[in-house]
């Protein structure tokens, strides 16, 4: 991630920059219909007020080798109602309709959790990673249940830091890039086999993104 910007150009459809909102509105080169599309808040604030923008975080897809995404920060202002009360509120029961019994889905069921030390050690052992990879991967690798899963995701340094400093107040549902995909059912005996150096089959397959992420620890083999 990168800090927020304190200044930026505002250009029109012909890529001509305009110093301020008033300057654009006074321009005779733009038709009135186009000038109406611009708002005063599109321009940077004065320098004495712009310093606070450095506290913003810009998450850019190409820095984490991911596709486009959206980020939202939600603030919980009151306790959530019970499922039964919520169902009655959003879907009132009607006389000729059967009672709704299906549980509402919960995003917490898909929460990403930090990979355990033993599971990170399995990754280091299988791919024979070098150069002190274990401490870094223990912090940056996440999965759906915090242990073995279908996929393992690698979080950028900025997102991992935000999650760590939130102290449990930030639940990650979708984040990071998939770097490992499970090739066999994950069991505890897989961990023992890999650590002993006699695995019966590979536990993980490294994705294309994973090869770029693990490149500093793969050595000269790839």
C-alpha cells in the first residue's frame, strides 16, 4: 500500500489541466454541459488542510499482483438483531407462505485467518524454501480456517499490518492473492510426512502468483 495523495491534476475530456474549479467554470473552451459535470471537491484541498490526506491508504492492484477490487471500512454502531427477529423484519410472514427456516448466511464463516506455524513450516519444508522464509510466511499467509484449506492466500505487508494492529476488530473475507492450492486432502499425517522428508504426495501446488511471491526463497532451482 501507499500513502494518500495531497495534490493531483484535474483534466477535462481533452486532457487539459485546470488549476481550480473556478478556472474551469470560466473556461470558454468547454461547453456548459461538460462544465456541469465537475464539482469543487474534485480539486485538492489547500495545503494547510491536505496533510491529513497522508493518513489515507491507497491499495493498488499491481503492487500485490491482483485484479481490481474494492475496500470498505464498516463501523458497527449497535448490536445485530437475532436471526429470527431479522427474518421477521425483512421478510414478513404471510398466511399462505411456509415459515422461513433457512439460516441467514454469515460472512464470519468465510473469514480469513492467519496460517498456523506448523502449517507454514509444512510449506517451507515441501518447497525447500531458504533465507528465513518461515517468520515472514507465518505473518503473511492466510487461509479460510487458519489451518489447512483449499487455498492459501498471501497478504501484502500493508494489509497484514492493518489486520494485526486491529486486534481482532477487522475480519478479512476477501484479501490477498492465492499462492497455494491443495492437491490432496489436508490431514495431520501430511504435516508429519513432509517434516520427516518422506511425503507420500505433494500437499500444495504453487500458483503462478505464488512463484512470484516465493521467488526470494526458492533459490536458484526455478
